[in-house]
């Protein structure tokens, strides 16, 4: 039987996290994180100006367990509304270096909106960066190539298929904590490494083989910081089978820490997808780690440091912070079809210049937490609950609320 680590009220967890994180050590090369209480206040204020509001807000609880699939230890968390009942399921897949507590802000938002959130991460992947406090460009690239490989993806999908089977069995047992989940109504969401798996589960043609007899039945997908490399093949061919509703989320500063891709490619796969229930959220100045969904003030558990710009030590000439390839900007029309939502003037931002780099020194834009949570929740309500008001908000009201800080496209 799996070992249970803890069970506690979500609101207690949130309070402890916010009170403890202000004093945690941060990488001096990174901007100072926002003060947790101040950030929460600003997020609440921004949400009150027009964020998507679910029909009901739930209190939630979270459990964390360790499951064994063969010799592999799987780190598991399950967050669900309290008070009984069954709720649509969101399967969340963390990024490289993150454990199953990752994406806490996103998961908490979804659980409060009436979703059971099941997180799966092979325990070894959450410890990848534990032994290092700094990696140069060559080491980061080698790490990325290893864990974003087809073999790694196949392994992760195999573990996920088994874990979902285990979840279904537990969900069918009255009185079991997992009985709060309704696996028949499910969506998949993933960040970074998890985004690669979420895209594959959404129908992207990848070189990795899906597990035989796996029951992957998802009604929609949320892909946070899509992993897209041209080395995998033509985008049109890879995206042709991605028919399910999908929300892709990226930012104009969403650089790849591993040097395997380019910022502009984050949206390229979405642009190649067939139309129908497809949304693309682009955060102005949004960075890769901003999409991890950590609580305000918490340190991201991804790569321990970013190499300085000017080329990698491996001689590749990789410029981690180069903006040369940045073709996607908030307010700039996509090169392929699909409607574009903008402000009343027809533009919601425009290209960022060198002066805008100072945004990184001021720290993250707290509006981005509210925007990803609001758009993500509305997308789930549309896909899993059939809420017409969610569709109206996504296609009309969201752009008015976000203004110049983000852009939402749909097709």
C-alpha cells in the first residue's frame, strides 16, 4: 500500500506557505519575488475587475502519497473539493525538477472551482537538480536532451497510464479519498516537461510510442509553456491530429532554459493545429518560470541558475536570453489563421524594446497569476462542464479584463 505523507486542509496549507516563504533564500541573479501578502492582495484586486468567476467556490483538501510502479517511485498529490460529491478530473504533469506539489497556484484555483486535481511525477525527476546549485549552458542542454527525449517521454507516459488505472480503481471505492474524482470527465494539463507529455496526449504526432492498451481519455488539454523543437519534424504534420479543445499558454519572455528551442516556437504548434476550441494565451513579459504556478514568493524548483548571456560554455554559441528569435509579441497578429482578440484599438501591446528588460528586475507581473488561473478555469468549465458563460467570457470579456498585460487568441 502507498505511504501517505499528509492530509490537511488546503486553506491551512496555503496560509503556512505564504507565511513561511518570505524568508526563503533566492538566487541573487533572479529578481526579488513579490511579497506573498502584497502579491495576494494585488491578485485579488485585479481579479475583482473582471476575472472569470466559477459558479461556486469550494474549500479543498490535499493528500500526498508515494506509489510504486514496478521499481519506480511515483510522487502523487490529489487535491479535491470537500463536502462530498464527484468532480471532473484534471491530471497535472509537473516540469523537470519539480515534485508533485508543483503548480500549487493553478491546482488550488482549479480545486476551488470544483475540480479534482491529480498530479503524477516520477520521484527521480523531482530531484534532478538537487545536487547542483549552478549549471552552465552545456550542462543544461545535455540535461534537456536527456529528459525531453522520446525514450523519456515513453517512460513517463507508461507510468502515467498505470497511475491513472490505479486512480480509477480507487475512485470506484466508496469512502476512498479518490472517490471525489470522476475520471470519465477529464482534462490533462502540463508545464515544461509535463507540457511535452500533455501535447502528446492531446494528439501531437511524436516519435514516442504511447503505452499499449492505455486508457487516455481526455476532453481537453492545457499546455503551459509548450515544448516545440523543429528537430521533431514538420509542425503541420505533428499538429494535424490535435483535434481536442486545447489552451496553450506562453509569454513573450518564455525562453527555454535548456537551449533546445526558441521562444517564438512556443506558439508555432498552436498556429498549426486545426481550428475548433483552440485558445492561445500570451503573457506580456511572461517568463518560463512564471508559468510554473508557484505560490507568490515561492522559489521555482526548475534549473538552479541561468547561464549568463553571450554563448554557452559548450561552444554552441547558444544565447539563453537572446531576443533575436522573438517573433511572437502581444498585440502582433499570428501568421496563420484564427481569430485574434485585442483591445478596442486593435492592439494590446506591441513589441518590447530593450528598456522593457527592466521588467525582469522589478520581478514578475502578479497579474499573470490571475490571468492564467482565470483563463484556465474558464477553459475547464467550458470543456468539462459545458458552461456557456465560460465561452462568452473567453471570447468577449477576457480581453477587456486583461488589457495590455496579455492577449488571448482563439480559433
